[in-house]
C-alpha cells in the first residue's frame, strides 16, 4: 500500500475534481489521473468512476479515502 495513493483519494474526496486535486497538490491533471489508475492497479479495485464530465469515488474509493484520514 502506498500512502501517497491514500492521500490522493482523500484529496479527491475533499476537493471533488481531478483539476482541483492537481492544483492543490502542484501536479498536472494528467499526472493525477495516472496516479489514480496506478492506485486502482495497486488496490485491485475500481476506485473512481466517470460522472458527467468528471469523476467520483466508488464505494471502495470512499472507504480508502476514509482510512486515509485515519492514517493522516
């Protein structure tokens, strides 16, 4: 488990968009998207899903984001 993946999921839950996460973490939206895909491979589950023109966390993604708060 990579703690950076958990932080990214927590940021997405808090901020609501890849663009907002990118700005807050000084990354490009493309880098955030790549890291989200990497997190999904690492955890072996779908963590985000398309929602309109953006994304939202799945139940598994929300559970991991909640555990990221505990870790932080």
